[in-house]
């Protein structure tokens, strides 16, 4: 258990940051799912619009430190490839 005031503060801060970061990742997942559902339905127009919305979300996740840049690139690349194959 944390004994020093600074260690106690770090625990409080880590809990707050974990909640915020979890919300960020969940938001990104929601945007990705919109693209995937449009792709599954075969709706190229909706998938294109959703893909345009997911790209800045992925980049924001990278900037905020919740996603690695290669992970975001890979996700975007795979979604783009699936859209092109429609």
C-alpha cells in the first residue's frame, strides 16, 4: 500500500487517467465499428463517410498516447483496403 502522500496522489491520478483513456479508446472503437458495419452491409457511401471520420479519431488517439502510431496506421490501412475491395 502507498505510504507517502506522493504515492497516494499517483494512485488517484492513475485512476482518473485510466478512466479518461478508456473512454478515448471506446470512442475510437465506436468509430471503427461504424466503418465495419457499413462495410458488412456493402454500403460504400456510408463506409466512405465513416472512414473519413475514423481517421482523425485514430490520429487523436495516437497524439493522446492511447494508441501506438503503427497500430493506428494498421487499422486505417486495413479498413481502407476493405473499402477498396467493395
